[in-house]
């Protein structure tokens, strides 16, 4: 998947965990990218928007 043009962002709470963060790009049509913030040139996982929303909803419950 071509992630050119992805705008990556970290959570505003990311400073409190010693740098163990993921970045999310949700500006591309039809996909949400997730990558390790410590390896920005490394691989990214790609999810559909519905799957990503479901994951975030469940993660907020934890």
C-alpha cells in the first residue's frame, strides 16, 4: 500500500509512556495506517476505517 501523503500523528498522551508509541494516519481515503513512532521508515499496518473505529472503541474500554 502506498502511504505517500499520509499525515502521521501521535496521541497527546504519548509523552507519558517513555516513547513507546504508535502513530496513526487517517487522512488517506479508505484506510487507516498505524506505525511504530520509533521506526517511521519501517512498515505500517493498514486497517479499514470500520475495523479501526471498532478497535479504538474497544481500547477505550480497557
